[in-house]
C-alpha cells in the first residue's frame, strides 16, 4: 500500500509541496534578513512596513563608509583562506598516513581527535585569552588562522581519511614500486585521485572558518577582526538597529551563500560521504 | 642482474606468524613461481621481496646487496598486481611513462621506450585512452608495459591473470612466458593455479602455511614429489593417493599413481573395478573408477578414445616404476 501511495500522482504532488514548504521555511530567515537590510532602522521595527516600504541603500552605504566593512571582509577572507590551506597541508599527509599505513593505534587516534570537538569551547576561553595576550598573539591574523585551523583539523582529517580509504591500496603500492617517494605519491597519485573529496573538504572547512564566531569575536578587537566581529559590534547599549544589523549580516552571509550555490554538488557529496557505499 | 636471496626471513602479523624462518635463492634470469593454496603465504612472500611488507626478521638480498630495510621504490623491482593497479586519472601513455618520469629519464627516451613496449604489447592504438576505457586483458597489458619500461632487475607478478577469463588467461600466459624468453630477466610469479606454475616456471616453489614444501623444476616436482602435499597439488588431474592394504603391498603407508600412469588392460590388471564416469575428450579418455577393495575413486587417463561406459567392468595396471611411495608422515620413501 505504501509503495502504491508513494508512486501515485497525489503522493508526488504532496512530496513536492512538502519539499517546497521545507525549503521556504529554511530560506525565510535569509529572505527576511535581506528584506530588512533595505529598511531604515525606524521602519524595520514597524509592523505596517512589513512587506511594503520604501527601500533604501542607507544601511549598506553606512556600513562601508562608517564601519569599515571591507577591512573586516578582507580579514575574513585572509583568515579563512589561510586556515583552510594550513588545515589541508597538515590534514592530507595525516589522513594519508592513517589510511595507507595504519597502525594499531590509528582508530584510537581518530577517536581522540574527534573527542577534542566535545570539549566545550567556553571551558578554555579564559586560559586562551590570557595565554594569547601574554604571548602577544591576541588580535593577530596568525592567532585567528591557528585557532580556525586547529578547531577544524579533526573534522578535516576524518573527512579526508574516509575519502582516502576509498582509493585502492594497490594503486598507492604501484606508485611505490614505480619509484615514487612519499611526497611524490601524495602529489602525483593521491591528490589527483581524491580531488573531489579534497575539494569538498576544503569547501566545508572554508565555510566553517568563515562562519566561526565564538573564537574570532573573543580573540580579536580590531586588527584581525572578522565579519562575525562586525555583526557582533552592531549590538548597541541603546538597543538593536535592525536595519543596520541586517545589512551587515547580509553582507557577511552573502559571499558564503554565493560560494555554496556554485559548489552545491561538491557540498552535498561532502556532507553525505560514506552514507551510501 | 637479478639474483634474489632470502635468508631466514620471517613475517608475523601481530602474534600470528605467517612465514616461519624461510630460505630461498632465485638465480638471475630464472622464472620462479610461488604456488600453493590460498592463504599459504605466497603473496606475503612476494610483498616481502617487493618491500611492501616489512620483514619481521631475516635478510633479503638482491644481487648480494642487503635490501631488507630499503624502501620498495629503491629496490629496482617492478610489480604487476592482480587488480592491475593502473592510475585511473592518467592515459595509457602516462601510465607507462610514470616510472620513467619518476626516474628522470629524458622525454625522447621515454617516448622511445613507450613505443617499444606498446608495440610488443599491442597497445599502440590505445595510448591516449584512460584505463577505464580498456578491457581487462588490455589493462593487464598496460600494467606489464609499465613494469617493463623501467628495465627492472626482476619482475614480480601477483596472480596477474586471475581476473581474466579462461581464454585470455591462456593467451597472456604465453605472452608472459615469451617475454621471459626474450628478456631473460628474473621473474617471480605468484599463482594458486598449478597449471600456470607447470607451464611457465623454471623453478616452482610449493608453499603451504608459509613453509616451503618443495623447490624444483616442474618436471622434478612431477616426477619426484617430496611429500603427499606436493604429490596432490602438482599434476592435473590429481595423482591417485591410495592408503591401506594396497599401499602396504608396496611397503608404504600411502602410494600415489598419476592417472596417466595407470593402463587399462584386457586382463591380468592389479586392480579391478567398475567405471563410474567416462569423459571422452577425443584425444584422451578419463575414467573415474570405483575399484574393488579400494576406498578411493581412481582417476585413469587413457590415450585416445576408449569405448568403455558407466557400469562397465575395468582392469587397471599401474606402472610399477611410476608408483610413488610415502611413509606415515607423508614423506617420500626412496
């Protein structure tokens, strides 16, 4: 019965409606954010201007002229790009070793790496703050890149490990027999073969870095502050300026939404890896 | 040059010892075949020589140089894998060129060797294809091409034909044998198929549970198997092994007679029985005979077409000089 119902016309229509409904539900906050960003702060809180209002670019102009949006954006790009590159540079050899030369401890190391993600960030907030300040690293690009790299390294190694496991061991061994050293194997054989997996891992890592707020807000002030910090900075004691806040948020979310849109295929592949085999 | 010597080599995986201390010499230019049932350690032994597995103890020498601790890439050996292990992202040309590129050979030299290999392996028309667009036989040819261009001191083959269909297997078997005749380079070939071993090898190494049961030329193994395992493993169809009173008559615990060494006679045969199944192949006839007073079904090979069928009585005369005698431990008696 269930199968018949699924294949019937009504079932198909029902599923289409459901899919659209869920899609719109998830999309609505973004839509609302963008809509609000074109309202003045005053209009933003008035119910009568819910959908019909006079659009203004005031918030965006204000953001670029007074809030130094481009500096924050540049910091976001620099820290996310370098953190992603660094994470891959460490993660690829690491996952390579674990996938092709596993020892008895490999599984335990993988579990231990993942367990670091279970540590509440707040537990190490103060040590981190004091330590980085006394080391003179507070509010530097270097610190942000390191922190972003380290918090994403476990998941990156896990993802790469899973991809590398799918490559037949014989191909790597054939490389060894053909006279390639380890570096050559990674460059000539592993990376070309696992390119799809590496790309989707890099993309996810970049997105995680870009969206990271907890540490970037707390370990920076001005120099290395990212877009997360800019959004957070629009919290004022006298209340929230919803128009301004929405514009900043939209401008922070924008690049990543565009990137995600163009790389949908890799992203889905990355998120569902190992699900079907 | 490619003389390979194993000295007291052992291999353990954790607590399990898969290769107890083992000694073996393979001379330059020899075609050595490691043969044995699955799980006998023959592939592990090959991988130890290749360097893809670390030896637990003992030494491996190639041309008198100790390579036990040398990485596979520096041992100067080529290997052909059962699964071909081609680089799927490279064309046939690039696959074959890969080891030469890694060795830093000039472009002209690479191209020259690629063409020589491609011509001898019938791959000229496929050089710009990817491995995914080739048949199994062609892929294995590419793998062989990739192995020969680097001019190794020895070739290692790990069951290279077992993924191919029967007809192709026979063809490739001849090609590899011919390649060996032409190049005279040491080859070590792993297989579980005793026919491959018999037809290709100069030297057969029969392995069981990591232990060498016998080493010798195909005919030595055929004529004088040192124990029951080798006797039963080498030869097709298998040797008839008979226990009991018939064996005691010859002063042994077990006697073995090959199907081709039992004659079908009109009268006066040592053994009598009835034909169970008769297989008429034209050139030969195989009889599966239930012998009177024998527990085992005997396999008998008669030359030409012998017109006996199921249920017919049959008289058999084993040739006295071709009876192999084994003691209670399964070892050959002189």
